[in-house]
C-alpha cells in the first residue's frame, strides 16, 4: 500500500498544532489574572492604584515605602478624580481609588463599585500668585482687574468645581470675564501655569501650593468653597485584600501627606 509522505506529514503537523493549542488554552485558563480575588491570590501584584493628581508627590513616597517593605509592585494612575471615576465605570482594572472629592466615592458606593470606603484627608482652596502676579494680586477681588490673568481647574474636576463655587459665592463669577485664561484638567496643571508665570494667579489646593513652593495670598474658608474631603475606596472585584493592606499603610503614613498641608480627616 502506497502512503503519500506529504499527506502523512501534513496530518502529523495538524495533530501537533491542535495539541499545542490545547496546551496553551489549558495554561491560560489556569493562570490567575491581576486583581483575582480567589483564595491564595490576595497578595499578588501589581496593585492597580487610581489617584487624584494633586496627591502625586506624597503618594509616590508612600508607594516607594510600601513596595520596599512588602515587596509588591504598585502601578499608580494619576489623573483628575472625575476622569478616574469614568475609567472605573468603564471597567478599567483598578483595585484602590483615591478621590479629591468625596462626591465620587459616594457615586461609586451608589453603583456598588466599592467594598469599603473611608474619608482620608481634608484640605482647603488657596489663591496663589506667580512672580508677575505678586505685584498685581493680593486677594480674590483683584481677579476682576483687567490687567490680571488667572487659571482654575476644569469644573468637571473637584478643584475646578470648588473654585467655581468660591467665585460664585463671592459674587465674582460673572465679573472675571476675560481674566480667566485657562481651565486645565488637573490641579497640577494649574500650579505649573502659575509657577512658570503663564498666568498671574490660580486657585488650587493648599497642599499643592506647598508642594510647588507657590506664594499663597489668600486662604478660602469651607463656607465659601464647601468642605473638601479626600476619600478612598476599595474596588469591588479587584485585589481587595492587597488594596485594604495599602489603604491601611497609607493611613499609617498620613504624615507624608500632612507635610504638604493636608490634615487627617476627623
């Protein structure tokens, strides 16, 4: 009986190819995914951390200490609180969420996205000036002067919302007109604009002003801005055990944040 060697070779190759696919499929099914909360994976990394941009400097320090002590990788994502919440709603992988506005933590709770949530820090809004602005801006009323330029955060971000609220409560929102030159998406961008003398003044968090060595000319009471609470939430379906461990670690190292002007929320 004649057997075509090419046909036999083709059959053998096909069988080997199918076996390789089956092995790969089996190994893929047995490999735990990042954030898997099944038993035994509670301390697996990396920890997916979503953090309000204004917290970057002290949070980087806390992350460095946590990684050194626990030998677990942390992957931070810094952006505006609202932008981070939008990513969480869309299903982006996240284990722990730090927001500059307690409102977003409440939203996450209402949509059953969290297994735990805590108030973390309190802050206040301040008026800061650039080198040029130091000669022109002494208080909030000066923001209406035609030779002044200033910036606030986008009102969709907490810092921008607080700034808009303050300007409205002080009767200045309809008067600033052309002096309001920019509304970037994060508080750090506002700080950079002031620091680089791109605008005369800006409304930012006290902690961010301290972190960037900016001159503060006026502090705004919470009666003007509303209470500013930074909160943290553990994401449902993420690596909850590791997230809680980091959350506790950050509370234990709250002094890193206090050194920039935050206060522990009480």
